[in-house]
C-alpha cells in the first residue's frame, strides 16, 4: 500500500495530561493545564505515527505547518485522545491531516496539520 492509498485512514492515540504537556502560565494558575504546544505536539505525534504505518522503510515525515485552534481546557491528569485523519497527499510527499484532541466528548483542539515525506539512508 502506498501513502496515497492511505487517504481517509484515521488513528487515535490516548494520553494523560501530565509532565511536559502542562503549563501553569508562568505561575499564574494554581494548577497545571494542557498547554497549547503540548496539545499540538500530541497531534503531530499521532499524525507521524499514522503516516509511518504506510511508508516504506527509509522514509519518515516531518511537520511543516499547523493551523490549530485550542478551544477548551484540560487539567492535570485528564485523559485525552488525539485523533487524526489523512485527508490528502500532494505530489506523493505532502500530507495533510485533519486533527482533533478531545477529553471525552469535549473538543479541546481542532485543525489541520501538514507533514512532508522525507527519505533517509538506513544504516547497514
């Protein structure tokens, strides 16, 4: 299966809001919440894993664009899900994903993420 054949494929990845995903906005909040960069990182990771499932050995992807809205908060310890769907492959190397992060039925973040396919030498 080529990456073009994977258009429409979806993937979910569960995660807990903790550690480096947290911010207290420089001490302004009494407790940590899911940071925007942390949320985007989980979206990117999920897209990278989805793409990797459909790439040949010696290929990977790197992110190059995000268009994300952080529309809801989640506190420390919240159980969340990052969701992604591969919506488009352009020229066999530019991958566009629809992305979302939810806590239960509540949407925390939504948008589009784009990644580029790269080739690298596999060590012998």
